[in-house]
C-alpha cells in the first residue's frame, strides 16, 4: 500500500493490531517521514550516546481542534517538549514520539500531522529516535493524542533553579501574551473572530541557547507560561521563593486584536495559555542587554521587562494596573480554556 492510497483512507483498528496494516502504516508514513539512523534500526527503543548532565521532559498533547491558525497538534507537540527541555537550560537533541489515534480519523489528516512533526523537529534541530502508535475505538480518542519526551544536554553555562531567584531580579517576558489560547478559542465550537490571530507556537531553544552563551549564570530561571498562563508561572515563582512578585500592566506586551478578543469573551489574558514565549528571571544589571538581544530576534521582537522580584517575604503576585491601582493576581482555579495544549 503506497502513501497516495493511504491518504484516501481512514485509520481503523487494524492499523494498531501489530500486523500487516500496522507495518504498512509505519513503513509508508512514520519511517518514510522521519528516516534517520536511530529509527531505521526498527528496534523497540534507541541507544543514545550521552555524557554529562542531561535534561529530560515529557508531555502529552490533546488540543482541540487539532488544526488551528498557526499550527496543528503535531508542530505543537514538538514545540512544547523542545521548549520544556530548553527551560531546564538544556539543548534539545532527541525526541520520542507516541500517537494515540482514534479509529475513523482521516488518513490524510494523520499524514499531515506526522509531516508537521517532522518539519518542526527539523527546525528545532532535534531527531525523533523512538516512538509508538496505538489505535483506540471510535469515540475514545478525539482524533489524536500525542505524547513526546525530549532529551538534551544541559548547557555548560546554565545554572537554572528556583533557588537562584533573589530580590531585585528582573522578570523578562519574551513576547505578547495569549496568542495561542485565543487562536484556539477562535476556532472552537464554531466560534470565529474576523481577525488575524494565530498561535504563537514555535521553538524557543535557539533563543535560550544564545542567552546562556552570552550571560551564563546571570540567567537564574526560565519558565514557559503554557497552561495557566503568565499568572500560573508567576504564582508558582512567588509560592516557591516565598517572595512577592511585582508586575506592571503597562509593560506587559499584548496585541490589540488579542486584547479585544479576550474582552469580548470575558477572559483575562494573564490566564490564557501561550506556546511561543517564555519568562526569564535575570540579574538586574543585564536587563537592557537581555531585552535588546531578544528584540533582535523575530521570536523575541516584543520582549519587555515586566516586573521585579520584591524583597518582601510575602508569596503573592501584585499587578500595578494602568489606572494606578494594585491587585493580587491569583493562580487559575478550575478550567478557563479547556483542551488548549
């Protein structure tokens, strides 16, 4: 069975049986797409040559819809895990890739997702070295779920830890908030905005590497504000350090269309998921250099310093509003935007 015939069919339980149909699917879609020495051994796992400190991160992706403005579940799975490894101060190198596919999914859609994984992996400089494919009965999988595990060597200049965050440190945000969440929301359940809002999903590992190359141990912490948004990340930092985190609304980058969409839906952009930006906590003396360096990249062109780690030993996040007041930013309670990543 060739790829052009596969693309006209649908996934059925036979594709997960371990028999002839499974072999055809793997040969014509998976192995043909990812073709590399690790996968070509066709073993149950991969043997990797690693030395020194290694970072590993795993994540599962259940976004709905699986295709959205700016990407799809395949590219999202790569970006999400590559970025998680990078947030550890590591250089991502390898990915495992597991699909749980629902019976009845259009084969052309599955092939499109697989190809997006390949493109995103190539752009991120990582190789898919092992994986798995399972098929579940119709109605039990919402088309497709993806699990990825990323592995990479820790950067030699990295010393990334919550324990290194201290009073006076500056909080840098690498780009505008809420683009991913609002791109997903604009397509969910038939709701469409007449706008150009697209997901910010992208790989951030090269930006992280460049910052570590330049500033080393003056970089204290990286975090990516995915589920729970910026409020979630900052609330965790406040809780784990026992200190007040101060941020300023006027300095938080937010695109006009995204802000309008959030207002229409009654959503606070501080709580909306992001997939293409990060928070970095740094020594105060490198603030201008870090912001300048980020803005020199397309992926960091709207980077801003949004606040400071206070010397007050009160674990809370305080937002200084545009009108001169203050409010406490609490972590998200319950679900605001289901199935975003």
